[in-house]
């Protein structure tokens, strides 16, 4: 068995970048000055992941205000509106308002991959896109198409995003569908999420693909649908509700997918006990027959202050080391690229 580590998603901004953004919004500095601070801050985040020996790194998404905004800013027929709480976190996003079928005016990831992926060597570069179902049902649909048709259109745009990003050098593509952990999600909607995630993953070529479910464990019937997604890996937030997650994994497994376990709690500043996480992972992998395991954070790291996000990387690195020793597995600290 081989084990690799990677943060699930974006990072919070450091003090210097926050100040630069405020100065830019006030007109005190130009965009070029802001971009210099953004790039240098992103390189620090990438360097922290590399020094932690993680196999897949993200650029930090430090200029993203929320997971939807880069795309609503790049597409036609959609605009960000008022603020709403992002699930049950002390974090807010601007609700996208769709007034018609979305069309791409520009693309988000390819340019970022070309800028940062060479600097992430020898690790692989990971990109994250919002799942079409989560995107749609956390938006306002003011168009003349149904929610299902809107989600399908979003999936097509994200598939194009992914294709261009992989061509630019991305090694791992993650589709975030946290809505699948909502206890009230409909069965048919979860089936749609699996279908559309598969469509996005099909555009990723040889890159590894992950369907990420977090903010709790999904219902058993919803998880069964998720297991039908044609992706490389399924990521489950194990630490948020360990008893429910372990029961679900014990009964349903991971199918033909590689297992990705969200074990480092990124919604708290407290240090995670390594022995407890290793024990939880061991239980989750008891009947696992796959030859590869990913270890990650429970959600994005932008829910904690910057200094704690960096310390969580060290915890993630220690967890990969301890778990590889416990299971007699090989630690993957870099990705072999074709």
C-alpha cells in the first residue's frame, strides 16, 4: 500500500496579503503591487506544503473569496449577490444568481497551473472545482432552465476548466460536493451529483480525480450513489463524525476507488492527536483492498487563522509518517510525472 498527503483545499490569507488587499480596495496601491504580494504569499504556502513532504499541493487559492466566486466572475449570465453562511461555518459566500445558461468568458485554473505547477515540483499540482450540484443548490436560479439543466451546464463548463488545467500541468483534480453530506439531500439529486462529477472527471485525462464529500458523513443511500461516480478516489470527512463515517465505510467500503480520509480537523485550532487519527484510519482501512490511500484535512484550511493552517500541515505530515509505519506502507512524497 502507498500513502500520500494533501490539504483538501484553500488557505487563509496572511497578514501582509490582507493589508495589501485593503490597500488595493482603497486605491492606495495598484494591481501589480497587489499581485506581487499575492504571488509571494502563494509561494510561501506552496513551500510549506513541500517542506511537509506532501505529494499533492495547492496554490492556496488566496485570492478566492469563496469557492464559487472565481467562476461566477469568469462566466456570463451569473453574478455574485448577497452574503450567506457557508453551511454551518463562521464563513460566508456571495450567493451566485444565474439569469441564464452560464457561458465561459474566461477560465480560472489553466493560467494558475502554468504559473505555480513548475514551482511545486517534485510534488503534483492539485486543482479544486465546486461540484455542479453544490454550486446549483447554493445559488439562486433566475434563469428559465431547471436546476438539473443548470447543474448540467455548470458541469460542462467545469469539464472544460479541468481539461485546460490538466493540459497546463495539473496532476490531481478534486470535485467538491459537500452538499452530499446534507442529511436532507434527495436520492435523485445525489445520483445527479455522481453523474456530473463523472462527466467532469472524464475530461481529466490521465490526472487523478477525487470526489470530495465533507462537513459530515453522507446517508448510506447517498453514499451508494457517490460510489457510482467514475472518479479515481472518494474523499470522506472522517473526523467530523467518526462513528457515523466508520460505520458507513465498514458497510459500504470505497468500491473500486482509492480511499481518501479527512482526518486532520481543519475547523479547529487545536492540535489533533496523532494516535487517535492513526487508530481511526486503521479502523477505516480494516477491510480495504486498495493499494493507495490519501490522507487530508476535513475541509479547506481557510476556516482557521493563517498560522494554524501552517501548523495543520505539520500535523498532516506527521500523520502520513505514523500511518505508513503502522500499516507498513510506502509514503508517497512526490508524484512521478509522465
